[in-house]
């Protein structure tokens, strides 16, 4: 089937498909390059610096991302995908609901500690809202499944839990240089205990009650 016939019948043209695949692959490469640039330079990194570290020009970057917020959102989506995989793995291996909760807290705090610059890049501006919405969603789902919770309760708990973990995590990051600073494991244990003393623990204990 030649290109003209393909166009008439609505069939994808081979060259068009290959170009789409190339664009998708190049977009992923640019997201990875942007993430590395943010990690090294900081959340205020310019598009010029991102382009330089990606080995291309700023005009090329703008072919794939309309503006910097668009690039921030793409980086946020990549971080969420990584978190989703880590949380899913943690939920599968946890032996108790409390262990699952601790794993969730640990994944979030590890993300902050591993690259504060990337974390602030995707949360401190407008694109941070869809990023946090996505995190709330992936946190609320295992909670709903494990506790057989109502979807509304699960969503409300997910929002509250992520807000609590986020606030505590950012406080911890700002205080890490203090002589009496807590380790990540210590913060994880404390946050888990505080959250477990709330709705998660109440539901878990209620399910075990006669």
C-alpha cells in the first residue's frame, strides 16, 4: 500500500510511524537529560543549561516541550512512574499493613533525599499540583485495597498522608545539617508511627476486632 492509498484508508504510513517512534524516544532522552541537569545544577536550572547538557539547542528542546512548565510536568511524570514501581514492589513484599505503610513513607523520603533538586523542581511550581495528585492516587489505591476502605475515605487519607509526609520530609531536609538531625530511617519510623496511630491503625484494628 503506497502513501496515497494509506492516507485514503486511514492506515498509518511506515515513515510516519517511525518518525513518531523517534520523537517519543527523543522526548524520553530529553526528560532524562533535564532530570540530570536539575540534579546537578538545581531547581532553577535554565532551559539553556538543560539544552547544553542534553547536547542540543534550546530550540530543539522547545520542539518537544512548549515551555519550562511542560518540561517540569514531564519530569514529574517520570518521577511518579518510578515511585509507582517502587510502591507497588513495596506493597507486594510487605507482610503486614503497617509494613506497607512504612514502605510507602520510606519510598517518598528516599526520593527527597536522593535528589532534593529534582523533588523541588517538580513540586515548587504550577506543575507540582498534578505531580502531587498522582502521588496521592498511587498512595491511596493500596490503602483502599489493603483496608477495604471506601474510595472517598481512601482518597482523603491519601491526600492527608502525602501532605503530612511531604511537610515532615521538607522540614527534615531543611534541618539535616543540625547536630541533632534525625536520620532518614528515624524520620521514617516516626512518621509511620504517627500515621499508624491515625486512620490506618484504626481501620486495621477494627478489621481484627471480633
